[in-house]
C-alpha cells in the first residue's frame, strides 16, 4: 500500500545494522573470554589455545559479528617492534629473560629493541624517548633503581603500552592506573631458603648483596627479616650485623668473605642476593683455603645455568627467568591489542633447588648455637 513502509526491507536493514554494530566486547562476553583474546583470535595469533579459538569463533557466528578488515588495518598502523629495557645486561639472568621475550615476540612477528639502562634513570629516559621516536608499539621495562611513578604517567600520556618486569616503581601496582607487571615472588623464595638453612642447624645467617633500593631488593630483604623473626633468630647476632650490602658482581661477592668471617661471631651460612654474588663468594672462600658447603653454607637466587656447573654446585632459588620473559611479552601483546583492558599482575612461584654449596646436617658438626 502507498505510504506504508516496506516492513520486510526495514527489518532487513535493522538486522544488518545490528550485525554490523556487534562489538569485540560483546563477542568476548558471549564467549566468556577477555576482549584482548578476541582480538588475538582475529589476528590468527598462536597464543590462543585451539579450544578457546573455537569458542570465540562460535560466538562471532552466533552474534553475526562482521570483521571490518579495512578499519582494523587503519587501527593497526604498527611497527611490530617493542622496546626491552633491562638494568643489568651483563647478568646472565637478564640474558635468559631476554630469550624468553624473544620466544614470544618472534612467533607474533615482532622484534625487540634492547637497551641496557645500567641502573641510571636519566639513561633510561633517553632510551625511552628514542624508542618513542621510532614508534615502538610498547615497552617491557625493568625499572632502573630510583625510577619514579612519574615515568609511568609520562608513558600513559604518550599512549605507549608498558609492562613492568621483575621490578615495579612506587605506585606501580595501583589497579586504577592500569599498571601491568610480570615477576616472581621474591619474599617467598627467600623465606624458603632460610627455612632450609635452619633445618640444617644454622642460626647465624647473613644476607649478602645489593646496594640499590628497589622493589626486588625490598622483596628479598622482607623475606629475610620475616623468616629470621619467625625462627627467633634476629638477635643472633644483632640484626644490623646480618645484612652486608655490596654491588651485585662476582668480584664484590669474593671481597666480602673477609668481612663475613673476620668477626667475633661469624655466620655459618650466607644467603646471597643472586647467584652472581654467591659464585663470587665461593671464589673468595677458595682463596682462603675454605670451601662452600663445608666451612660456610652458601646459597644464591635465580638459578642461572652456571649455578649447577659450579664446584660445589650452588644451592639457589629457581625463578624461571625465561618464563618471566615469555609472560611479560604475552602481557605486552595483550595490552597492545586491548589498551583499555584491566591491568594484569603475573607472579610466578619460586622453587628451592638444593645442591652441595649449603652442605648437609652431617657436615655442620661445629657449634652452631
């Protein structure tokens, strides 16, 4: 009839508009996954499990989602590069972490620009500015000691996705500021070492290494204090005599042996900040005709490849450096795909690896009380 709308065509147009207006968020809700996961499925990313991919594709079909590839291409004006800033490139732990980052980025067609900040915030700022000039799609940042929260605010203003790895700056975990982080449970790892040493009969345990204040040192130190207090050992000797701060180098580890042993009440065990310091300390013991595991129990932290090859083999805490790098890279790719998604904090567990350098109860026959 004249003047009457064609209801069939109107319904068709409305249905078409409805199909075209389906959003990634609606698809994600229907599939029970995050928006970033849907985005990864659309990109054909291998990071998504087959079962999850099928669930997302089924949700798209059910909702009538139409992928606008032209718009996606405009949105994805990316360089397929990311920045990776570490603070101790000469530390084998960071080499392992970097390999983990590369494992994930390579499968996604990304490449990393690697920079060593050498614990200098000013140098870190220069590198970040240069990376911004090269239009990197995001950065993985192990903050240099002394980095302030203002840096994260600046990256927000630049619109540059950032994942903190291993360390966090002040206020770095505040959820409403969108901070992403991948790391390890330092405190739990240190407490596990103390528990093991106490089980061997040790009561005078020193914490060795670290001159800079940052979240990784704070976590380790907190674990040391908590475990020593739990075992009632903070006054044997006084607490301030149990912590020896030194640079995180093999040479420094060797040089603290005299300070450890030439005192009225020397410790019977040394818990080192990381494996590099522990391996150096073992060399210092050898120079005095002493041996780790026999004359002084020595433990490290990180479980770098050399730890198992030293003689004696080093007792340490495995922190899965390569896996941390992989998780940080995956987290950054999710953040690039979904800049407005909720912040994520990935904390990997640590694991005590007992070897010969801390000895055994039968080796510690001298008075440990």
